[in-house]
């Protein structure tokens, strides 16, 4: 279940996200402090339920709801506000429910029972990638035990590339830096690639990888990653980032520097 929460008041957004996660512990909850961020997410991901504040600086919640419904007509809209006089307006745009702040877990649960459109529940494996601090990969909350450290590093590099492809020579240069790229290093690199894919396959996640001749990449749409969330200015990721990114890999320093410039963390 893909759920978004939108509120331009930081504390209100955190409270709303917390209530939703308590009510829907198995749902993927994404918080946005702006309409533009929410719409960008909705264009790339099916949104099952949208909890929207009505008074948003950038675009009011009613207009945002219409735009989201235009993208995916079966998105359930739940308005969240501190003012009861918006109730009639909210139902005029086909909202499933209307909640007054502060929103509790119990209110969210009751609201879920009143959804206009049924939500397709998928049993997709949840893959979460942690890049802040040291790099880690989790499936359904459990860390993936990579058989080789270089295989794990390769997956980290593909995450850093955000879905862009990498060639075997490029991967070799990243993993072994100044070593000459000869037939021996080529074979060693291909072994690392195979071991990474095998580890993912053993954990039911080999569909994260795309291969095309001499190129390999990750499907970022199937991954929840704090780095990607930060690039989308999701409040939870912005708050969590303390200036450390993939600290165990020297090649990640370029991205760390770029993030420092983007977030003003030095």
C-alpha cells in the first residue's frame, strides 16, 4: 500500500506520518512538505491513499487532490485540516474522508474503512537501502548477507548511480581503483557481478538488477532509499541526514560533497 502525507507545517507532517505508520505498519508512507514533491512522487509511483492538508502554501489541497486524481483516478483522498468549514468542499472533489487535526491512529484506522476505492494489496518484498552512515541493505527488515564485500560495494555503487548503467571496466575502476584492467581483472569483476546477483536472487530480490550486454543498473523504483528520499526533500530523510553518506566507501566522497552543497551541511 503506497501512502503519501502532505503538509507544509513540519511538525504537523511528522505527527501525521507517525499516526499513519501506527495505523498501517505494513504500508509504504512518504511524507512531503510541498505539493510539487507529492506530485513528482505520484507521477512515478501509484498512490493508493493521499492524506492532504487543505491549506498548503504552494498549492491548496483541493487543487492538489484534483491533480493527483488526474494521474491515478483510484487514489483515495483524505483531507486533514484544523478547520471544519472545509468539510463540504472536500466531499465535492470526491474525497473518501475528512479528518480534523490532530489526527490519531484510531482516526486513521476508521478512515481506512471508508475508502471510496479498494486498495490492491501486494505482497511485494520490501527492500530498504540505508546510505546515511554505513551502507546497508534490508529486505523485510532483515539485512542481506552479501557473500563478498566487493559484491555489496558494487550494489552500493549502483545505488549511488540512481539507476544509471555502469560498464564492467567502470565497475573494475571503482572496486579496484588503480589496478590495470586486464583479462584477469575483467574476470574478477564479472565474478563479483555474478555473486551480487546470486545474493539478491537467494533473497528473492534479483529483479532489482537490469543487465544489457556489458551494462548493469538497478531499478530504483523498487527500492526505498534514504538517499533518494533526501533528493526528493522528504522531511524524514532531511532530518535524518547528518553529513555522512556511505562512509565505508572512498568513492562516495564525491556524492557526499554534492549533498553537503545541496543541504548546506559541512
